[in-house]
């Protein structure tokens, strides 16, 4: 936690980048190990979204569920006409496709919100909580997405793991890892 029990902290003391470094080293790898396979998640969502969210998701309050999800498929299209680029992935399942955020800019807070070790009550205020989400997104933008070359994904088979907010289809995943199948 960012705030020790019984001690008030100056909101300016929290360094989101340092906090994210600690998450990246231990909490994120542990969460990725628990990722639900997209092939299992999608039919469960179609049958009973609330039950699927309860089983695999995480949420604070009455908001949407957030999940750590993994999968594979063929990239059918990459749209980089805006800075929030998306890749369409045909997962060769009867329930359609998913979208992967391929940037260079990531939208949303799915990474933060799906991590089971991060909750709003750890922070002094909403600004710190938002700063952590932004730092997590920046980490993916500067790491994975900076070297990804999204246009080169079209037609390729990939494996991915990332976070998604459950809602209307198609499922949009913020990837933390993407591997081209058959490549190291």
C-alpha cells in the first residue's frame, strides 16, 4: 500500500512510476499467471455476464468487472488512423473477434483495475489513483508498444495476455505481452 496504517501522507510524496516498478516486478507477473483463456471467458460471458465477471473479474464498488485475459489468433486488420490504434484478432471461435489496443496511446484503466493488489483505498486521493493507471499505461506504451510495429501484425498469428474491461462486444484488451507465433 502507498499509505502506511495510521500515518497521513502528503499526496505529493507518492511517485506513481516507482509504485508501478514494484507492481511490474511481482504483482503483474502473478496476475498474468492467473489469466483466463479467452476461449473459456467468451462463452461464459455470452451465457451469464454477471457470473463470468464474478468468477474471473475484479471490480470496485458497482463498476464494471475487469479481467486478466489471454488468447491467440490471427490479426485480420490493424487500424492506426488514430493514436489509439487497434488490431482486430480473429480468435477462430464462433463468437467472433477481439480488439487489441496497439497504440501508440492506450486508453482506459484496465491494467490498473484488473490487478488484484491495487485498490482505490490504498491512495490518498483520486489523482494518485489516476496517476498509477497512467504510469501503467505509459509502461506498456514505452515498452511493448514502442517496439511492436503494429502494421506488421496484419495477417500474423499472435498470442497475447492483457487486461480488459467487460462490457459490450467486441472485447477490447490492453495487451501487456504480445508474441508472434513461431517467433522468439
